[in-house]
């Protein structure tokens, strides 16, 4: 992971996007056990259809975990100050999720440099599935307080 | 049993039944839940989400990075909160039908990391209960504070669920 510096990124710049493999029933079975969310609508097609859905659908928290990986692939997890999402549309088995992030604000407060990120996850058709925000700490500017890269 | 201590609250939930939201539960905290952060389950979670960073499944890497043990990913607090016989108990208490619930929003604030072997105590408080579109959508918002075995605040998270009728 490359260090992210405050002065290196401008507002409006995109994070490297993250595309996960298509979500299979196996993915959902694993996540059911691993996440403690045992709701059968995510793993049992018979149950899901009886409940009025077309088929099993994806745990919102799996989509959010993928979005978390977009963040932790860019900055260390310890740099994440806050992270929130809204689950806008249901993700179905077979969908491929791509996570996007954009720097929308840069802040310095008490010597802590951070970025506000706007987050969005879309499926293989580009349909928006999840939107959100995160605040992440970044490294101070490389050139500051009379010091330059050369004498650091 | 993970349930409001107040017997009046319990009775109110029963009387109200499904279909009526019990706004008297707003502001109520629930008995603390203490959960062991299982390393095996952390590794399983990492596998389930296709995690490639060894900090989430390799003890040596995590310790070399300064953590007590393998690191719990950013969203893991919700998984800890679901480590109860009935994760929908609070939703049911306010009068939501657990079979029709969807998760609509989730957010976290982070303080100290959660690692394998930790013991995390979660205290959940219902912060809002409301309806939209003349009761067609019923919402519950709850906030959970997660403290570790050292008494340090690890994360505070907020969850919104909706029952669609």
C-alpha cells in the first residue's frame, strides 16, 4: 500500500476502483456463517421465494464489507475515522459489484489531515446499489512549514 | 436472554403486537452483550469476503503491524452484535415483523482496533422509531457502543432497518 499524502490528491480525484468476483450462492453461504447473519432469505431459495423475492439476495453487510476493502486497499484500516453507507437497491446472486470512491473534501484540524470520500457501489450494469461516505486520515503534506522533500 | 430488563416494556411490546410501533422504547438501552472475538471466525470472515491482506488472517503479520492479533475488518462490529440467539429481538420489541426487515443504512465511527482474542462488550440503544408513507415503511434506528476488555471504546455504530409492508 502506498502512503497517501494530503497534498498529493486534489478534490474530485477518484480512488482506484475495486471490482469483486461475481457473487455466488457459495459466497452467500460463507458470509452467512462468517457474519452471524443467518437470515434464510440470503441462502435458501425456497424461503426467499416464499417470502416474495425472486431468489436469494445479498447481505447488505457483504456489500459494505466490499466497500470497506476499497478503503483498506487505499489507506491502512487505522486511518479510517468514520464510514457509513445507505443500501439503495438489492444486490442479487450473480451480480458483480464494483466499488468507487472520490475525494470530495480535504480538511486539516489540529494537525490531523483527512479526506472526506464519497462512495458508490454499482453492479455489472452500472446500476447504483450502495452509496456512502467515509472520513480517512492521510499523511501530512510533503512540503510544509518551510521543509521540503529534499531536507526531510 | 438478550431483552429489555424493564418488565413493563416487555408487556407493552406484547400488547402492541405486530403493526403498532412502540415509541416508548426510544432511548432505551439493552443489557450489555459481551462477545469473544474468535480468531477462527475472523479468518472465516476474511475468506468469505475474499480478503487478501494477511493482516486479517495471519497472526504474525498482524503482530508485526503492532496489533494484539489478527485485525477485525471495519464492518465487523455488526457481526459481533449478531452473536445472539435472536439478532432481531430489538426490532421485534418495537413491533417490527422480523421476516420483512431490510437493512437500509449502517455507519461506524472508529476509535481503537478490534483484534482476535479481544472481549468486546456491546450496549445497544434504540435511538429512533418512525414511520413513512402512512405506515407503509416502519423504521428503527439503533446505536451500539463497543468497548474492549481494557475498557477502551473501539467503535460506535448506527444501524437503520425498515419493515416494508
